[in-house]
C-alpha cells in the first residue's frame, strides 16, 4: 500500500475542532496497521532565528523542521512553507481498514537521508515513550543496515 517514508496528504482530515487537509509521513507498517507521523503546523511558536532544517530545540520545545522549498522527496517533493513536527504526541497508529476509508493522496517518499534524520531526531528526544524509542531503534537499524 505505502512504503516507509511515504509523504501522504489526507484530504478532509477530522481534527478535534475542524476538518482540513493534513500531511502525514509513514513511519511504520505491519499487516494490521500503518503508523503515521502528523505534520504539526507551519506556525512558528519559538525564536524565528533558530529555524533550520532538521531538529530545533528551544527551551522545553523540541521539533523537526522541513524548510520550505528544500527537496525532501525522492521525486523532488518539498513543502511550500516551513513545516514542523513536534516531538510530542504526533505518532498515530491507523488500522488498515481506517487507512482505506481516508481520502489519501500519495505525494512522494522521503529520501533515505531525510527519513533517517527524522527518525533519529525522534529517537533522540528525551521525552519519547519507550515503546516508540524501541520502534525507532529497529527502523534506524534496518535503514542503516540495508538499502532503502
């Protein structure tokens, strides 16, 4: 269905207070479920001078930034705005049945370097739950031991 690192745009995704189009990245795949990482925002809630591609830490905030117009996909995909993923609470498991009900547009797949950097950023975050840290450790091992 999708591969690790797939960049997906879910149309009309139901958020707690509204419906909107939302980007996700596939970070886990099993026979029963697909685990997605949701793009948090394009809003800046920290010192703008810290903005750079990759991990950004500011006070108690830790995020991963995809800089606008920086190619991150194997086929040239990039975001039109700086886009951030908070290291807190953005890992969502979806059953295969639920995935099939969503209106998903496949955009591209992250480059090997980008998926490794993203996963390592989450793996290194001190507040990541142990269950996720173990999953990220396995993904990093697989990505660095075999071709992507």
